[in-house]
């Protein structure tokens, strides 16, 4: 059985991130407890593409 990988998307504009694209990850420092698998952790957080960060969308 094969599972399709969930693509990372911008929380504002829903654009899918490419593997070489830069993104902004918004997280509170209190949520970081030790070593974290960033890829799995990032799927649960608010992500924004650099265009949305520049626009200041929330």
C-alpha cells in the first residue's frame, strides 16, 4: 500500500511549495521541545510563502 505524501502549502494563498523554494515557518518558542523532525512538525504549523510574508498577510 502506498500513501501519497502531503505537500506543504502556504497557509494564506494555498500555493504548494516546491522542493527548492524558501518558506517562512511561524511557531512559538514554547512549542519547541528538544530535537524536532522539522518536516513533520512543519505540516502542523502555519507556513507562508515569501510573497505572502512580504505582503504582511495573516
